[in-house]
């Protein structure tokens, strides 16, 4: 069962232009109450190991709880909805603090804060 903040592996398919794509890690950002309702689609933010310092990125340190093996950046500008069938594995969870940082950037991008 997925939870908000999970780091998952999934196949985002062939990218167009500068989209994030292919097989990669991502953070599940969908609200837990939506996931608990049996959602067949969740929202994810792809991760990258290319740390560029963009204002829309949230850097995440690797640790045993999130399952990352190197420092990564959540690319909030690439948020997307995906079928739960695309999720191949769960590595860990980024925790409440990092999830809140990601959601704050998403709020800025979507002009909801």
C-alpha cells in the first residue's frame, strides 16, 4: 500500500522535450486520504541526481529511511499523475518535513499559496 512521501520506482515512458521520463525514482505527493480511498491514480514528483539548484527543486539527502543511495532533487516542476500500475517498487519514505517542503513548492508553482 502506498503512502504519501513514498519514494517509488516507476516507468514514466518516453519523454517529450524536457519532460522527466523513462525508468526513475519519484516521490508520491497525493494526499493520504485520497490514496486510502483506493485511488488508481496518484501524483508523483520525479527525482534526479543532477543537482542544479533550481528554485523548483527540493534537495533530499540519502538515508536509510528514504532508500536513496545518493543526494537527489525532487523536480517539482515535473509533477504528474500516474496510474498506480506504473509503480514498480517502494524504496522508503522522505518523511513529513521533506514532503511538506515539496508540497510548499508545488503550491507556489500552482499558485495555491
